[in-house]
């Protein structure tokens, strides 16, 4: 079972409360957030008062065609779901790194952990 308490027979959720949806939320993270650059993506992080993590994705057209952008978004959402509440009360804005070849789930997970200050898995 994942961090958002979903039964194993259903896909993991990405509910509205877990997303940055308003322009002012994106701007707040972009302007006030701490920037952490990882191997796969750049993550901007800012604390929130909601008591839960929220994810925003920014994948510019310069990154590639729609298939490539959507693949990055899918992987970033999956990484966010897997980490779930361990991210704490933070807003995260995730963007692919310039010149990134093929993104990987493990690489994005590692970058999100680093941005949130979560220690790496001992595995």
C-alpha cells in the first residue's frame, strides 16, 4: 500500500488537494522556494501551512514533444505518490533539468528526497 492509503487493487491517487492548482501557488513556490538541483530535475520547495505535501509540475515545450513531457510528468507524479506524506507540509515545484536524456523513476525519487531532506533508503 502506498503513502496515501490506497487499496492495492486501485491505482494510486493524485487528488486535487495534493496539487498546486492556482497561479498564485505556483508563483509563491517559484519566488520564495528554495531551489534544489538534482540529477534529473530541479525542485523548488517551500513550507506550507496545510499539513500535507502538494506537487506542481512545470514542463516547458523546450524540454521536448508531448510524449516526452508527459512521460516526465507521469514519473514525477509516481515519485510523489510513493513518497507521500513523508515529504511533510511542503509545496514542491518540479521541472526537468536542461539536457536531461531519458528520465528515470529512481532518479526523480532521489531528487525529491534530497529536496525534502529525506535520507536515502539504506537499500
